[in-house]
C-alpha cells in the first residue's frame, strides 16, 4: 500500500509524494547531490548528519544495499528525497532494498518528488530547512516542527558523530596515525589501514597533550558534518600538534585547519555535493574529478594574510580545494580522496600523507 | 596560446557513405570537428565521398573534397593541400584505416597525426598487439587467438573451449563474425571470416555471452587529465552487438563500487594508449562475480560517443578536436553552461533509452536474428525521468506503426534468441504471467529491466481496471503519463479514440513540462540547453515573443529515409537563423547533426508523433511548422497538425494530400496533359486481377502510401499478383493497392525543383543509370543527363513547371519520370512528391546551390528571383550518385535490385566526364573496378541481345571473358571461355571466384526465385568483395568508367575549385 508522504520547506512549499522507509517525521537542512551512484555510502556518511539528502539522479535503490558500502554503522542523513525508489533491487551484493534499509534505520524516505524542480529552487534560494513526514500529520504541525528545527550552522553536529573513546583500528606499526574523528568515513580509515600504519580513532575533543601521549607520528582531521566554527576546541589541538608532526585534513578537517591558521570560512549557497567536481592542481595543471560533500568553504581572500597557501582550486567556481601551510607539514583538501561514493582518482593523498610522516620522522 | 602552434592546417577524414555500422554519427562528429577547429583559427580541409552530409557543405570547412576515401586519393589531397596535420578519429573505422594505410605508404612524412597516434590505432585494432598491450597493463580481456587458417583455428578453440566468438580482423563493424557452439558451426564461421578479413585473419574469442555489457566514454588531454563523459548499460547481454542492443544511460544496475572499478580501468587504458581526445571502452561484467573483461577499445569518436554526447549535452567530438590541437580540458568551455569548463563529468537527472531501428521490413528473407554482427540502420534516443517513460517514448520514436509495447506471439526460442521483436515478446511473456527470474535466465536480461516492463504491464492493467474514470482523476492520469503512456495507447486500452483521451487530458489541464538537458543536473545555470517532455510537474513554460518557426526532423535512419533528410532539416534551421527567425527543432535521432544543440535555438528530443509534436507546438506557439524536410515521418503529421490549427509553412497540406491520392492526382495530370502509365486501384485480389488484366502485365503493385518503396513489386502474372496481395494487404489495411503498368526498358529521370508559387526553378535533372523498375533510391544517377534528347529535357522542364505551379508548391518538389524508348521516345510521369527528396543534397553539391536553404527562405516569403541560381545544364563537370547496399551485413538476402529500396547510403563521384565521375562513385561505394583480369558474364535471356557490345568493349579494354554456355552462345566474334554453372558440377564459376580468378561480374537476374545459380554467384561476390553489376545499363557504365580511368591518373579537385 502506497502511503502519502509530505515534504515541507522553509519557504512554505509543501510537496506530496509516496513514503518509503520509516514512518516518522524528520527535519534537517535539505541539500542535493548530483552523484549518480553511491546512495548507500552517502546516506551512511556522517557528514550528512543534520541534513536531508536529495539525489538529483531520478532512480535510486536500483542495486540495493550491501553493508560493504556503509561509511558508518548506520544511516546518518535525516531523511532521503528521491524521484523514484526501487523496491526490487538487482545486484549480487544486495542484502536488502533501499526502503528496507531506511526502515531499519528509522529514517523516512519520500519518492515521487520532482527532484529537478526542487534542485532548481535550492540553487536559487540556497539550502534551507525542510521536514519529511511519513506519517499522518497536518501541514500546521509540519511547519511547527520546521520552525523549531535549529539551523545547521547553529548546531554542534560533530559531537553527535565522533567516537566517545579512543579506538584502535590497526595496532601499532612503524608509523602511527591518530584520526581526529569529526565524523570519519569508513573509507578514510580503510585507506590509512592500507598504508600499513597504526591507526587510532580519537574523539574530536582530544587535546594536543593526549595526542602527544599516544606517541603518534601524524594526525588526520577527518571530514564531518556541520559548521567548522562550532568545533573550536579542535583548533587548539591542531595549533599545538602542528608544531610537532604532519597534519592532514579532509573536508571539515580542512576548514577547521584553515580557521586555526587565521583564514575565514563562509557558508556556501548550496554547497558542493557530487562525484564530478573538477579540481585543478596548480602545480601540474592536471585536473582531477573529485567526490565532494560540503556546505562551507574557505574564503580565498582571507588566505593571503595567513601562513597558508592554496594549492588546488575548483574549476567550476574557483573555490579553494586544497591548502598547505607554508612552513609546517600541514596539507589538506576539501574533497574526498577516499571516495565512497565517487572517483578514486585522488587516492594519492594518503600516500602523500604517510610519506610526509616518514620524511618528517627521518628529519 | 595553449594549442600546438605548429598545427595550422588540418585534414579531417569523413566516414564515407552511410552503411550499417557507420552512419550519420560521423557526419555529426566530422561537422563538429570542422566547427571546433575553425573556432581555433585552424584552416580545415575535409574529405568525404558522401554528399548527403553537412560536413561536405562547401562552407563546413575551408576546403571540401568529395572524393573516394582510399589512402591513394587522400594522399593526393594531403600533397595538394600541404596540410600539416591529419585528424583521422572523426571518420569512424574508415578514418582510422586510411590513417594506417597512409602511414604504411609513407604518405605522412611531415604530417602530424593528431587525436590518436597511428601506433595507438594499431595497438587496439590488431588483436595480438591489443592482447599484449592489455597484458602489460594487467587489464583482463577474454582469451583470444588470432589465426590465419582453419587448422590454427581448431588449435585455438582447443585452448579456449566452446562457445567461442569468431570475428574477422580489420573489417567494418565486425562484419562476418558469429558465435560458434560446436565444431560444425565453428568451421563454417571461420572459413567465412577468413574470406572477409582484410588481413586474412580471424579472431577466436573466449565467450563472455550472457555477461553484462557496459560502455565508458573517456576523454584525456595532454596534461593527462581524464574524465568519463558517460557510462552506458546495454539491456541486452553480451552476444548482441552494442549497436543492436537497447542501451540505457547512465548505467542502472552498477553499484558505485562497480562503476568506479570500470572507471579506473578506463582511465588507466586511455592514459596508457596516449590518446588525446575521446575513446570508447566496452566492458563485459559478470552478473554475479562482478569480474570484468575489456572487450573493445575504440580510439576515436563512435556511434556510442554520439549517443553519449546527445545523452549528456557534452560534445565529445567538439572537445576532442580541440584537445587534438593541444588544448587542455580546463581551457575549453562547457558549451551548455558557458561558465564552467569542459573538465568535468556530466551529471544527468533523467534516463536515456536508445533503441535500434532494423531494416528487416525490407528483407523478407532475413530471419531478423540479432547477434554479434550489426544489422540495424539507425537508432532513436528518448529521454524520460523513469525507465518506463524512456522506453515507451523510444518505441513511439521508432516510427514503426506501433504506439507502445504490443502483444506479440513468441516461443521460448524467441525469448532466448533475440530478434527485432524480442522487446515486445518479453512484454507479452510478462503479460502472460511468466516469472521474472525465469525470463531473466532465458533472456540474460537483468530482472531490473524486466521489472520495468512489468511495471508498464501492471499500469496497463490498472488503466483497464479503472476504465474511463481514470481520465477524470488528475493524479492518477498524471501517474500514467509519468510512465510514458501516449494518449493513443491509453485510448487503445480504454477503447476510446486518441482525440477523446487528448481532450480529457486538456480538460483537466494535464500537459507535458519540458525539462532541460544541461550537463549538470541543474547545479549550474544552462545557457544553451535542450529539452525533453515529461510529466513531473505542471509546465512553467513561457514562450518567447520572437518570430519563430518549428522544423520537424525525420527520426531514425532507415532504408528509404536516410541522412539526406537530416541534411535538409539542418539547412532549414540554418536558413531560418540567417533570416533572424528563432528555430525550434523536434527530432529523436542521436546520430544526427540536427540534434546538435547549436543548430537550432531550441531542440526538443521527442518522438515525432501527433501528440508529442503538438504538445511542443502548443507551448512554443511558433508561427508555423515546416514538414517538408523530415521525409515521410514529418509529412505524415501534416494532416494532424493542420487539423489542430497549426500552420504548415510552404506547400499546403491539401497539395500533399492531392498527390498522395491517386485519383485526385490523375485529375490534375489529365488537366495539365501530362501522361502517366495506365493504372488501376484495387481493394481486393479480384479487383487487382481485373486491373492488371485491363492494363496488361507486367504491372507494378504497391500500397497507396509508401515509404521508400515498401512492399512495392513488379509482377508478371496472376500467380505473382496473388502472392503479392497476400503479403501487401498485411502491410497496410487502411489504404488500397495501386496497380500501375510497368514501363519496361525505359530510362528513369529524377527531378528536384523549387517553386515560389509564381516561378519554378529546375534544380537538377538526374538520369538514372539503371532502368525504370529499380527504385530511384537504389539506382545510380548522373547530372547532367547523358543520353536524353533536348526535346525530352524541354518536356521534363515544362511538365515540372506546370505541375509545381498547379499544386501550389512553395518550396521543394521531386518528380520522377520515365522515358519509354520504344517505339519512339515518350515521357511519362511516375510520381511527384511535394517535399524534399533524398537527392536534394546530391543536387545541391552537383550544381553548387544550397536548394534546401532556398526552399526554407521561400517558405518565409522570399522569391526565386532573390537568389543566384545556376542552371544544372551549364555545369562543366559531371556528378554521379551511386548507392551503397547492406547485403554484406544481412545474411541470406539477394542483391538483385528492384522496386523495393534496399540501399542504406550513397556516394558521389565528381569529375570532368561521366566515365571518371562514375569510376569515382564506384570506388567510393567499395567497388574497386579492375583494369585487367577476367570478367564473368551471365545474363538472362532478355538481355542476351545486348551483351555482344559489352563483350566486345571488355575485350578491347584488355579483359579476358568467361561466361556460362547460354550467355557465351549469344555472342559471336568474341572469344569467351565457357565455364560451368554451379548446378553443373565442379569446377565451376563458384570455384573460379573462390580461387580469386574473377575480377568482375556481370550477372542479370533471370527470375524471382532466389535459390538459383545467380543468387549463389551474387551472394558469393558480395562476401568475397568482388565488384559486380546486376544490370546491363550498369555494365555499360562500368566499362565506360574503366576506359576513362585507364587513360590516366585520378586527380582530386575540391568543391571550392568546382565552384570557381
């Protein structure tokens, strides 16, 4: 039986569709992703905490759900908006359908939405608050929930997704890395493990002293959800640790590092989400396709007065995609070299990080 | 400037005549290449033997050569033009082959091959080199052995194991390949393949039958930046050529993991090959283990890249051309957004379905079974927001008199062995309640796609369950439209008329909205997008206030309706642009130039049906619509558009109707005093028999509405007539049969003329080489006429003038005449079509006047006197058009020509006299006429009196002659060796041909039965590539050509020089 579901937006729009997944109501900031494959990885990416994900590709769920593709233990997005959802997936790895997956995770989905029209609206008006209801609920109630929902930039979402205790992922090796978990993805961890280094996940609130006590050779500040300004304790950690060892940052990690060294961050109108963002390396001129998922960006003008420099840019809008510290071994990128979803073209980021650790240690 | 400054003048090689496996997509790519290079201030030289292309328009490149595509000829152009670079990757396999040949000839000294280096071409074309290459890269390919003999082949199959795929090396589109499941099949295919191969090589491949077939379109620049433009998933599994397969884009059943795995392999391969530009890579992906193999790499633009370009809005040909000059992806702008660079991967927010168009309606003897050999002539592309919608739109785009999935009888054998009907048979099986998984096992099609068809079946059942009430339920009705159902189909399901459903739809305010193809899934603003109709949301369309006109395209390429019509549509759009009129183009063929986004102001990728076309026009509100350029497809819509109150520009609908209705047309002819052959109209066999007896056999019989001579036949007696009637009535129930007196032994003329309502311009009179009775699309023809008297020519011009004015033609008209020579020359009209004909581009190029453009301007009110017109009789060169046939690709069909059109494309030979022009036209058509050796002659009794002069001439030219006894006996005083017929035991003509002893064949067919000697000889000639003719007229022309060619070296001359 098809149940009617609703999607309400901050601008007063109400759209009707068909509900799938859990029968519940969830609010968040609605964002669109243009990635054409990889819904399982996206939904489970902690960076989507606080956000309602909408796919611009109209057919989702075609190849089902495999736990191999999870980027965390469960779905992190608040809700999922699609044009058409597939109930009868077809893939040898599929363990369940996308609707079943959402249902298990208590996440509501809505299909039958004209996602292109909605994308155009977001492109024009910017990301906005929204609520998806998979239950019988009046429009007034829906807008009340919407009103009560805090803005994404005002929330501290990292604390909801970071590990509570340090967690050893790979036992100590010759070189050892701590991952400052702001909402890390499984693929980031997997890539580090593949580098044959010791890997420990630590809470985002870990202090510099605690890091030094762990006797690691480098830290990686992970990607994660929300506003980088709201996780300011990390800046202190970075500032101190940065004097002693290489630091790598991915996505939110880059933004926090930029803030640490004096750059400014702003919230983009609708962010970058997809698997096709062109990034140019300013040193080689080579362009790589990257996987992206971010709402905030570094203000390039604010870089000048800092010790940071821009090493890569986005060719669509010129935003900084990678920055480096001019004197310290700190390198970070705005996109997702670990992929999942998206292109694997930038895996070399992890090689470079580990090489930097080795070099630094030799010195 | 970032580009390579050493490159100033580039030669672009076109792909030659349209044939199966190499069609209009290369006109699109070559035209784009010229445009793209000229934007960078590069001087361009283009060579192509196909006159029906936009790229051979004199203003497409700085110099345009319509010359045969052989390495020798191209080398002459290189030398004459002193080009410094060669771009071979825009002309399909032909382009690559010529580049390799030129390299071997040493003709490329000082000429840079751009795009794909010759070494790369060899690395991917030669299977051994390819295998080595992939092995070094550690990329898996199916086990493969290249063999040069049957013995070696058997050793190979020992290693690989059955089933195996056999394919000849170095041919077009996998010609002559097949799947062998056992030794017997294997032997047969290998022998055939060895014969077919240019290098006498056959490849035995490990079979990956039943695996998923996936394609990636990859781009790379000199900085090693790589992108994937699009990936595509074949609905049909491996074993069916991708050109024969229903294809969707992007991939649907690949997880991100699968997708990235194949993406990584694609990028690794293109980097290793060092290609600068576009490349197509085909993979086989195991449906369960997800193991993959690289099947094929095409280091050039292709049919798939044209599809990918149209599917995403990313012009692969255009960007590839710039990359070939040394530019990088980030320096090239994305044409659609105008803001973002070409270094990105398109994101689509819709589904593309491509469905092939097959020619089996033309070849009754073919089984229609699909396999590793391509047989389709064209394809349609449709865009929808769901697969259900895209598939249903694709079916109605095919123009096969079918509105949707229709119940089609089937057996399990049919489900397993695909034919052109399989898609409908699967639908029928699902309707019959067959289990999806079971069907998936039989068909090897993913249940994902089968479930989509099931959704359509369920939706149909719901429509029928709900009955007419569904039309009052706006929400339910919208849902149905979202699944792609046409009004007509809904009407069929509900037992209503299409108009009733359309009216109900209008009443509840349900109309399509037009979404954009914008390369970026709405992430950025699009400046020059194109559109598709869908039913997601109510339309927010705001028409512009500018003067605008719509042009209807011709849909998929098929026999009888080819690229010529696309050429005319493009010219119409360009002419309107000249006049500052906004153009709206509606078409669904992804291969063409007309569906290039920069040809019209707004392009709609939609089916060409009454509903879909009217829906666009209702929202766009153009001043009028041009239907005379899109062949029968658009002409057939004239009545509906007229009824809907839409203004038809140019020749009014009534005139179109007048010539289609034989009785009305006869009245007109009688009034004008233009003679036609006796005829009758019949609604039954009895009536047909009476008519035939009144007129006298032989008669030409056909349904009253025809397309490319479909179901047209010459019958000689009652039996043949009866047989025909059984078949033909099936073809067309609504229209009666026409019975015409067949004018035996007459010369046919084709005339294209322009009329502005007051004045008539005869653009060209073409004399057919083959006699009347052979479809005008299949006959070679020549401008100016070579053997027609001044009196007759004057009469032709007079009749043409009178008829065009009488019919009120505004624009183009094509008229066919026959001159019955015996007892004294008399001119008859055969038929008239007040629309652009297939010969428009040929005539335009022969006389150097863009007649389709002028026709468009006339439709806007211009007068003939406004233009500089050339009299065709005043040109001081001769142009010959020759037809190209698909016999090689369609097994088991006879190559005899008749009133049914069979050719897929055409070539043009142009030179100072008929012999040379004809010689070039033959060379371009793949008939490399010999200047020495043995000619075999075998003709029917009727032709025996005419053979003596031919034999004598051939002797004079130094040929040896062999003939069957009957033919030899008909010739006195000429020394002819007698050879046995096939049916007379060995050694016979078949052995002689197989031994390579025959250089040329003259064989005229004796009867209708095809399993005779003649059939075997003709079929063998095709398969062995021995040049042949099947008419006396062509034999005469060939000898004239050989005589001229033997007199000196072939020279090349550009159209620009001819125009001077």
